[in-house]
């Protein structure tokens, strides 16, 4: 039996929450391995909508262990608020079914403040962050000055670690003309929340190794998408962590041989939130139609998503750098009723053909898509649960996507509902 990593193959918002929730029925452990509470996963279960940010999607299923890995940056106040919110929805959450890596870095109030300061100061080309402090928190981790979950369990050494952190942050704030952070006040905030958050702290790499030795199935849940990866995405308009399949092992604390199947969640068209290049964007009636039919608004921020045609060049590239074994194609039903569909099969850059998305952001902004036109379908695919229920032209569209990206469809989602999913190939078995 395989362990499965679920990642986004585009710019995020591909429908990972539903697919992870659906797969978690077959898993024993569900692990978030990167990102922060800037990511949003929406689950629709028997008509009830759950909106999650930091909590793994498996938390809504009884009997599953949910883990937040060390690759995640954790805002403890936001996490506790989210726990209370899902408890109010009837979901049980406690230290028995939620573990947080003891080495996970914390997002502090000063991180969100710095995020806002930078976005406001960068009036020329803002990155378009969610202003929740994720980037600054990752910077502190790489700079070896982060405050981590384990530090809350050692109050005697916390003041010296806060001093080291503020040596950097207060210098930045002075440069931006802002007031310095009061170290004593920050320590008081952390001390007050420590007793509520530390009961969840665990040595999760050991938990995962024990689960693996016991033959339990592990589902690794990514956030955002590969085109937002800090190394392989549309830099600098990216998130601050690695979102590729390999990060499932690194961000969880388990060897790469434990990840047996990488499943790329792939929307049947393309969307993007925030700034940055978007070769197949349709800033017209088509884009508006896709946005309205697909309810394309951010789970966390509520921001409207930019919409466009399916970009096979981008997804093929994402599949290669992430080692995808299969994709879950989502939101096919949004395309119902369209007379024709277009798929980007290549680019031109300054008039020359190119078969990949360049690393340089200026060149990314200059690429022009080469389209192939496919016949649409008038029949409804919504809520279909068998391939035989799909229109022939919808099947042709799916097959053509498989051909262009070089990866087969393993799952097909035809509505936000959990059970409206067609299983073509079980990732936990193949």
C-alpha cells in the first residue's frame, strides 16, 4: 500500500481540500507539510461547508490522526481560533487527533505587521501576499532566529531568543520609520498562549516513523501550487516555501522513499490570485464566465481569482519538477455548456517557439500562448460518478490534457461534494 502526497499543479486553488478529504477515507494519518494560514481548503460534506487554513483536511474525519509538520509556519492565535471554529461545527479536535511538530516555526504579530509594511512600501510592484506574515516567518527560520513551538516549552531561554529576533526586526522597523517591538510585551503574549498550544506539540517525525512501521497509510497534504514554489514557480510572485512533491518528505520529517505516489491536483482551466504573469488569462467575458461558474474567490482572503484557459505547458512543467504519478482533474463541470474550449499547447517568446515557462519574470510576462481549440459540450457533467456518464467530447478533452501533460488522470471531480468523484486509479494502491 502506498503513501500519497497531494500537491497543486498550478497556482493553487485547484480543489486540494476536497480531494484530500476524499482520499483521507483511505488514510490513517494526514499531514500538512508546508505553508501557513494563507492557504485555504474548502470541504463540502453532505451540503455542509468547512473552511480550513492550517488544520489538515483529515481533521473532519473521526479516527484519523492529523499532523502539522515542521515545514509549516504556525500562527498559534490563528490556529487556536480555527480549532474553536471547527469545534463549533461539531468536529472534535484535541491533542489525541492533532499533533504539531515541535520544531515548527511560529508566525508572530510582528511578522504580519512587517508583511503589511513591505507591501505598502513597495508601491511599484507589490507581490500580492495575503499579509499574514508567512514570508517574514520563513525568512526568520532561514535566518536562524525564528521562535519555534519547542521554545514555548523552555521559558527560561525564551527572552534571549526574543532579543536575538528583535535585533533584526527592530532594525527593519526603524528603517521603515515604524515603532520598535516591545520584547517584554511579546514574551507576555507568548507565555499566555503557550499553555494552550504546547499540549499539541509532538516529535512528529517519530510519530510518522511509528505509523510507517505499523503499515498505516499516510496522506501528505500540500498548500498552494507548484507555480508558487519559491524555487520553481513564477518568482518573485511566489509563496515563501517549496510546494513541490519532494517537500512532502522534508516538511514532514520522513524519508523520500516514504512518498510512493505524487498526485497533482489540476483544475480543468487555470486560475491565479494576486500579482504575477499569467499567459492564458482571459480578462474578458470568458474569464468572467469561468469565475462566476467556478465561484472563484479565495477561501482565506475572499479575493477574486483571475481566470483563463488550461495551460498544458505549465502543468507539464509542474509534473516534471514534482515527479507526478497522476493528476486529479477538478471542476470539469464549470466548462459545461461552452461551445468551444481552448488549451495552451506551447508558447512563443519574442516570436520564437518555446516549450517551457522561463524562470525570468520579465520573460514570463512576454510569453504568448499557442492555443488548440477543442469542441465543448452542452450536456452536464456535474455530479457524474462514472466515466460512462460523461459526454464524449468531455472525455476527449480529458484525454487530450493527458496527452499534452504526459500524466494520466487518477481522479476526476465533478462537483464540490465529497462523493461526486470518479476513481480511475487508486493512488493508495498503484
